[in-house]
């Protein structure tokens, strides 16, 4: 894997994670958490869009949209798990 690819994953993850953290209140995952949630969200979002047959195009904007959708889903699941414990 090239350094450019890794940086792209980190940047997409950061953008998607931060946006998802702003949308899903009461989580506050922090900077590193936002990157991790964004990267995991990209995997989940890409898988879900493929499973549903939804094509959102190609390019970095499409990657950010897929990552954002997946990250929001992950944060909602995290909030549900955390909320159940309190």
C-alpha cells in the first residue's frame, strides 16, 4: 500500500468521522476516534451501498459520502450500546 493511499484513507476517515460526530450527538469520539470511526464507516458504507446496489459514483466525494453514512450508523450503534449501560 502506498503512502498516498494511506493518507487518503486517513483524510477521508477524518472528514467522515468528524461530520458523523457532529451529526450524532453525545458521543465525542475525539480526533483519533473520528479517524477510526470514519475508516470503519467507509468499509461499512461501501459494503452497504454495494449490497443494496446503490451507486454514488467514484472519487473522493463519493468515498466521503459512503464513509459518512457508515460512520453515522456506527456512532448510532455505539450510542445505543453506551445508552443501555447508563
